C-alpha cells in the first residue's frame, strides 16, 4: 500500500497511516470486534496506527448520552481496546475530547461540507427518520467530526465495518474539496473492510446489524460476556426452517451470519465453515460457533480483568496517547488554518 503524498506530511511517505475510532456508547460487541477492532490489532504490524475512543461522537444522541456514564464508559472502552491487543508501544491510543484539534477542525470542515451530502448519509436518515425537528445538530454533523478525526492524522486507510463505508467516502470527498479549494493539505482516506464479518447481524433479528441499540440483549454478544451467556445466546439464535447449512444472505440470513462469525473467529472462510459443518444440523453449528467465539474471547476477557484492576495505568496510557496525537494533529490544523487564510496568532 502506498500513501498519496501531501507536502508537509510528517514521517516516512511510504508507510501507511491508519486511523479509526469507536464510540464509548455501550459495551463492545462482536460486530465491533470482527468488523473493526481485529483489523486494528493486525494493522499494528505493518502501519502507523492511531486509534481513538470517540467520546464527542457519543453525545450526539441525547437518549444515549448519560453524563454519569460517559467517563466510566470511556475508560472501559479504552481498557477493552488494550485487552483486545491494541499495543500503546506500537499505536497511539487516546480519547478524542482530550485533543481539541478535532472539534476545531470539524468547524472549519463544516464550512466545506454541504447540507445536501450530510442529509443523504444513510445512518443519519435511519436515526432521524420521522423526527427531523428533534434530532440534534450534532447527529447531523457527526460525519464532519468523523472526517476531522481521520484527516488530522493524514490517514490513508480507515479500518471499519460496512456500516461506516459511506462516512469514509464522505471524508474523502470533503478532504478532496478542501484540497481543491485551499491547496494540498489533507491525505485522502479510504475505508478498509474485513473480508468476512464486515456486517455482523443481530442473533435474534438476523436482518438487522448487531448494534448497541438492539431491542433484545439476546441478539447481541458482548466481548466481555461470560462463556455460558455466550453459549446461551448462540443456542437461541434465530435461523430458518429448511435445515440446510449453507450461506445465502438473502434467503438464510441467520445461518449465514453464524457461518461468517465462525469463519472470522477461526481465521478461515465461509466456504471452509460450510465444508466443516454442512453435514450437521443447526444445533451442531450453533454449538461450534459458540465454542469458537468463547475461545476467541477468553484471553480478551482475562486481560480486561487484569487491566481494569489498575485504571490509573490505563489513564496514563491515554494521557501519553493524547500527547502523541496532539503532536500530529496540531501542525495539521495549523496548516488548514493557514490554507484558509486565518491571521496567525502573534
Ligand atoms: P461505532 O462506535 O458504532 O462502531 C465501531 C466500529 O465497529 C464497527 N461495527 C460493526 N462491524 C460489523 N458488524 C457490526 N454489526 C458492527 N457494528 C459496528 C463499525 O463499523 C466501526 O468500525 N462513526 C463511528 C466512530 C468513528 C470513526 C471515526 C470511525 C468516529 N470517528 C473515524 C472511523 C474513523 C462509529 O459510530 O462507530
């Protein structure tokens, strides 16, 4: 992978830069892990990675924003990211609101992004459907802040699940428009989706993506769920009545979801999963998926328990991360301000 060169970009031009973020709006689930977090961990071997707990994004929906829960959830998400393998010696891990450049660049980009393109974002349309007058401006503007997150770090690649693809394409459009209007300033990012499980579905409603705002807790597997809870959730997963283990997203969303999850956690393909389990029934498939998921999550759960015993250490990691993030973000913001023609402070 080669990066598109932008004059003034710090560091080696041929090293890929990665940025991604996760909201502290609830416990990390299997969709977050398989769609994004696993790729974050793997990319640390080959790229310069910056990852953020995006707390400013978590206040855009008033019904999901509980002031008493925000700080503990932020710390717990950081703890979970570390437990899953984010290594602060190789990656920059920080809390978005600790680096003020994000909010400031978002304002500058607000004057480059258009009302029309934000209004077309599928996620905004879903979340605001039928209540246009009462959704926050922040929810509407959410992808602009996300754009700022990404381009402050000159990211080439953004590892995300399928639901974020439109937001990354928008980030690219906004960066490109800025460069065109004010001169080359930002690297143009691209989304990076995993080969399987880019869209993990709810176990109870397999036509809906697994999401923190699910209707039934039984449909969502949390990374820190106890093994017997995970087994019970897979046992009650909704499938279909034809009894045949094969992949077909349209006709067999529940079975296909199980096969994709199995492929993702065993590092194989859906074809392998069908070859291994095609002869058995749904019960055997569910048991195999549950076992593989439990084994996959066991070390994460153990490591989380260790790290959670020393929150001050996680706090130190985040403070050091914010400092390193600022060292890249501040000069990028300064370039953008300069390109737009602001009077520099004396
Ligand atoms: P968030 O916090 O909703 O989700 C974090 C990551 O998990 C992925 N994901 C899924 N992948 C597969 N199947 C699912 N069911 C599933 N549910 C969630 C998401 O695609 C995401 O990659 N807007 C972002 C956060 C963000 C961000 C950024 C991401 C803010 N700034 C900059 C990338 C770059 C969000 O709400 O993700």
